């Protein structure tokens, strides 16, 4: 077991070799989503629990239900919630997102977030180890499965936030629109200012009116390789 501190005095995240490791994409999504006035959130495919913990850590009135199909991931999220004194506000469910109608009440959440598998099954971009492979490709849960679950559990006017791959942005927006979640905000993530985007951050509203706002890109590093001011702010460096 390894332990990582997001910033000095911030959340401490235990990492296991059987659960997809903490990455910057989850941290960036947490910062992008920002709970705001949300009182109840759901983290679909929680992994080690970083998004749930980050949101709850920064929003003292927020409660989060976190779900993952992996027993190892669910248990690690419980451990991380306890490690950060958040067990009372983070409820962990080991379950299949595709059974969302059995597991959740319709329209129960103000905010739904997800860092889903990025790659289609058999795309050649998966991992060899099964627990990690299921977090990278769609063998157990497709993009449509996730968006349909989000649409069912998000309240009318509630928000859905996702981090995804830019090459699948068209698929994402089509899935969101088909499920009744209108894409409302988009932000590209780039390593440097002259780099092509390697991630997208997207937010939609259930039952929202058409109209997409495109934010300035999030640049990770300056030309000399140092963190940008925004990354320093997100990680409180």
C-alpha cells in the first residue's frame, strides 16, 4: 500500500496495485465540477475514491455516494474516506452501474461525476491485469451505460461532469443528448500551450436548454516544464 498527499495538509490517498492509481485527470475533474450549491453527489466508478474525497473535503455540507463494480475499489474508497475523516459523508456501494434503477432513486442527486473507462473494448489500449483493465476499457461498462445511469439519477436541472478523451468527444455529446443531458460547458486540457488536447472536461445539465460554453484551455505546464499558476492553485502548491 502506498500513500499520497494531494497537498500539504490535504487529503491523503492510499493506493493499491489492484485499483487504478490516482491520476491528475480525477483531480482536474474534481476542480472542474466544484460542488457549488450541491448537497448530494454521486461518483460513478469511484476507483480509489479521490473524486468523492476531493469534493467532500472542499465542501463541508456535501454528501457523496460512491459506486464501483470492483470490491477492491469499493473497499479502498471506504479506507480512504476513513483516513480523511469523511466516512460520515461518503457512502460506498459495491455494485454494477448498469443496475442503476435497482441501486438508486431517480433524480436523487444534484451532481453526478465520473472518470470512466476511456477506451472501447478490444481497442488495444487496455492493461494486462484484469482489475486495471476494467478501469481502462469498456468491457464491463460502456459510455452509454454511464450516461444513461447519470441521466436517471441526476435531478431535473442537476449537473453531470465527466473527464474523457478528446477523440471520443462526439460520442460523448451524442450520448449525453440522447439521454436528456444537454452539454453546457467544455474545457480542453493540454500539457503545454502548443500541445494538442489530451483530455476534455465536460459538464451537462439534465433537461438543460441548448447552448455550449467553451472555457479557455487548462494548460498543465509552462514551456520550461514547471507547473502553471492554475495547476499550482488546484494542487495548492
